[in-house]
C-alpha cells in the first residue's frame, strides 16, 4: 500500500514510521528542502518538495496509485484546504487532523468524513479516568461489518425522525444540535443543521453516500436559474 503525508511534524513521522514497518510505501511532502535533507538520513521513504495544499504539488504525489493521503499539519485550516484539493484530484481517501471543535462540524458539512479529532477523544478519556471509569474506543466495539457515519441535515432531512429516508440496515445513534448531544428518544424531529450520527452495515454505506451526493446535486440544480 502507498501513503502520502503532508508535512513532517512528530505525529506525521510517528505514523509514517509505523506504516514503513508494515511494509508500506510512504511519501512525505515537505516545503523545506533543508528539512528533507535532514530527514532523508533518518527515515527511508520518498520525499516530495513543495506545498502540499497546492494542486500541482499533489498531482506529483500520484493520486491514482495512493491509498490514502494524510493531512496532519498543525494548522487545521491548511489541513481542510489540502483535503479539499486532494479530494478534487481523486485521491482514494483523505485523512485530516482537526483539533479545534469549531472545525469538526465544518468538516462534516464538507463531507470530509475521515477527520481525526484527538483533543476531544483524549479529554473524554482523561475525564473518565478521573471518574474511575474505563472508556471504550469505538473502533474496539464496532466490527468490520459495520460503520459509524455522520452527516449534517439539510432541508430534505428536516422533519419527523420517523419519516427520515435512510438505506436499509441503518439506525440513528444520536444527533448533535448546536453542539449538544440529543438522543433519538429526546426529540421526534430533525432540524436543519443537526449532525446525524448513524450506524450502518458496511455494504450499505455507499448507498447512503450516493443518496447524500444526490441531495447536493439536486440542491445545486435548484439554485441554478438556468436549470
């Protein structure tokens, strides 16, 4: 497998080294030539000199042969921009780091589903430790035949929960409304801008994504006066 990383901070290098041990091909995209020269003596991988948020640089990273691109830069704005550019270039998968809570909802709205938000996860784990509780990682309890997925409700989803059209084998876990948790039995309606979190059988996820993409296309057509 082949992976491309933007930048060379400690998280990027730690992840890249683990993947190299697994026998994967790794390419690091770095702005600083001096940094590339330094790292080339420490880690055996490919290097690409340039700004990873620029389309021409990411084109050189060969999207077609890359299994995933990691945007783990220290600035979430740069990560979001790079992720959108990478998606437009048809990278198979784009994984980005977001540390500020206000950007998490934006990533959901933009359809950047592989978003890593470590601050919230670590904070919750620390609070549970203080309480004397054990916190389970979601990945440990959700097996390979299921996925947890979230999307932001548009006008077409607003209304009674019972009337929400979802693919077969899909269930709502919870909603986030204005950043606050709302369980399905605490409300009977979905509002525009609610973040809907569902559990879905893995084989049904493409159907849900296609449904959401169709929603976007229909919305764009309706807003186009020439359509």
